[in-house]
C-alpha cells in the first residue's frame, strides 16, 4: 500500500500541501477534543450517569481509546491519506469495505459538527437568560446555532491555515480559564476541613453500578472522538508521516490527564444534587460551579464556551469537509463536492454542504426535543456509535495491512496485540454502551438514538451495495497516499 499512487487526474484535485505545521496539527486535534468543552459539556452528564467518579471515567475513556490511537499512528506513519480509514480499508481489505468505512467516518465527523453549534447555543441561551433577554429558551437556542455558524463559515472558507491558527489561539485561551477556575476551587476547598479528598478516584463512589459507569464512559469516549481529525489533514500537513503520529499521542495522553485532574477539582467543588439539578434543567453544570466560586465572573465561562465551541466547530468542519472531498474525488459522491477554489485550494462546496446541513439538522432537532442538552446528547451519542465502527475498522486495517503488504516490518505488539485489543474494546463498548446501557437508560432519547443509528447503518450498507453494482469501475481505482 505504501507504493500506491494517485489515480489519473487526481493531481488536479489535490489540496494545498505544507499548509499545516506540526504545532498546527496538534492544535487541530486538541481543538476538536477541546480542553474546556470536554469538561463543560461532558462532566455534568457523566456525573449524573455514574456519580462523583468522573476522573475515573475520563481515564477509562482514554484507555479505551489508546489502542485505536496507536493503530492510527502506525498507519499514518506508513501511508497518510486524507481519506484515512476509507483509504486504508480500501487498499488493505477491499474497495467495498473502504467505501463503507468512508461513510462511517463521514457520518461520525458530520454528527460531531452538528453537535458543536448546539453546545454553543446552550451557553448562549444561558447568557441571554442572565441578561434577561425577552426570548423563549428554544428561540435562544436556535439563534445561538445560527450565530455560532457565521464565524466558522467565514474562517473555514479561507482555508486550513486560517482555521488552524484561530483554533490555536482559542485553545490557549480556554485552557487558561479552566486552570484558573480549578485553582480557585482548590484554594477555597483547602480552607475547609476535608475539603480536598481523593474520593472521586474511588470506584466505590459510583452510584449507578456497572451500567451507569459504561453510560458515562460512552460520554467520556465522546470527549476523545475527533483526535483522528489530523489524519484527514494528511495532504495539507508538513511531513505527515512524522508529525501525524506525534499529534495523536500528544492529544490522547495530554487531554486524558488534563480532563481527569480538572474533573476531580470540579467534583470537589459542587455537590452531586446540584449537578443533577442543573443537568436535568438542560444546562451545563459547570455554570453552577463558576457561579459558586466566581459570582458574576461566571459569565467568563459563557464567553470561553463561545470561543471553545468555535474551535471545536472549526476542527469538525475541517475534518468533515475533507472526508467528503476525498470520497467525491474518488467519484463515490457528487463531483461538485471535490471542486477546489482559490490559491488555498479550499473545497468550498464540501464546506458549505457541511455547515448548512449542520444548521438545518440542529434547528429540526431543537424543534422536536425543545431541549438543548437532549439535542446535544442525541447527536453526541450517535457520533460515538459511528466513531466506534470507524475505530474498529482502523484497528482491523492495521493488522491486515502489515500482514499483507509489509510482513517484514510486522510487529506482534503494535500490529497484532494492539489492534486486536482495539477491536475487542470498541466492539464491547458498542454493545455495552448502546445495546445495553443506552437502550435501558432513563434518558427519554436513549432508544431513539439506537434505532436511528442502526437505521442509518442499514441505509449505508444498501447504498454501498447499490454503488458496487451500478458503478463497479469506481472500485478499481488507486488512491492518493501523501509523501
């Protein structure tokens, strides 16, 4: 596979090379996982599901994701490609399987994109409520979705370099605010008897047993979903074989530790009943934490949420549009989506499709559920379903590729043990989290998510079969591997 070349004519539809620096790659991956929003959006929901053991959930989610991260790293070190999982499965297993993986990956990143403006909208609605704006909750959420999409559209259409530079600045700002809030909590709790404790790291503190812990782990895995966005930047990155793997490991290990430590502090800072009350009201519980320790300064959290979600949104659009571009370039999606515009070679039509569709789906879902947090959870749990399928595919491709094409470099640990563990862990997570925990959870949207995801998967399978029969010649082409 390392010797593959572009199909005829592919050079006319290549993204601009050497656009994203090594630091930019790390910012892209960390930006989509988001130091602040990983806590602001997920901490409260996780604590409601399993009790005050969220640091353990974040660490568990990191361990669950790490084997897949290793598989992504070794494949990127050999054959980086904008198509990522789709390209690897296409070449190592079969084009049919590769197309299926491409659809999974597209759905995964698109659902991540849809969930981003809803997250912005929740904090925007909270801000409007604070200043007593005369808008209903649903109207405020809908307005937030539209407003959040405008700067993201402007930056995304300027190309990868502009998006990544903005992401870097926003990521630094949000990290400083999270650390400042945690520092305030620790300083205050240090003056209380028993204020600082390691109880949140004790598994016995879990309140809903194994099922609750796995429900929370699904949410924790959501936090790590998107680290692989750097793979879609292969054509635009500087020295991708070297820097893509480094960016992946920096993201997984760094974010896992950052979230676990700050989740511990947040858990110390607010009683469980307050977390439950805020979450059930459809508001992020971190707002209550900030109000308790910063008073009116809690508006800082809303502002940082705006910047943090913008960074996530930008990274999601970057990943989604590049995957759609890659599939379109192969002829598997309408060719209009592979058109590049300007000196920066921006896939404008793919970017616009992603943005407009995300806003439309958000407005429809908000109109049905009429709750920001439930809307976010619906799309977030759905993206974990397709992310897990993508992760299984990448682990499988790791083992097959090295065994079939470079057996001399086959390593029992990284090319057999790691991918097997990755497949088993993700398969079990898919079963336990969706077909057991989510199906039987108290969430009113739980079963609808499972039904919808299985339905979308069935449609994708039928679509692949149709394309395989109708356009068999498309499945005979070679794909582009970055140098």
